[in-house]
C-alpha cells in the first residue's frame, strides 16, 4: 500500500507538469491498487463506490465490508484534532505511541 500510495501521489502531483511516473512490478494486486489510486473520479460518492468495490473485490463481501468501513472511518477522521496523532508536534513523539500499540497488538493477538 505504501508503494502504491507514494507512486499515485507522484503521478497526480506531476501530471500537471507533464512528467510521467511509471510503476514497474510483476505484482498484479499492487498494479491494480496503484492504478486505482491514481485514477480520477467524478464525485466523492463515485470515489467511495470505487474504493468499496476494490476492498470487496480483493477480500470478499464480509471481510471487504469490515475493512472498507474501518478505512472509511480513518479517512473521514484523518484531520480530527482530537486524534492523538494530530496533537503531536514532531515525529519523534510518535515513537512511544508505536511501542505502546505494538505491545497491545502482541498482547491481544490470538495464537
């Protein structure tokens, strides 16, 4: 997802300058996700429909819906000032939070 996101941002930002960014990979899922990420849409609702289709297509109805709902919630609240991440003054302040979340994840994971 990081590669697809980075590439799509370069495509979108540099499209206006006439620069062409090419993604070379044999990973079919990565190509499809990257193409989707850099594609245009007609409205916010159209983008939401395209995004949901992508999750359902790769993960199936049940899991795709769950992951899409989580994704949509993250996108909706990404700039919310109540989020811990938006209160940080530097990237260094993020490190203890990462450690805390990793510990919680390992503690709560089922074997």
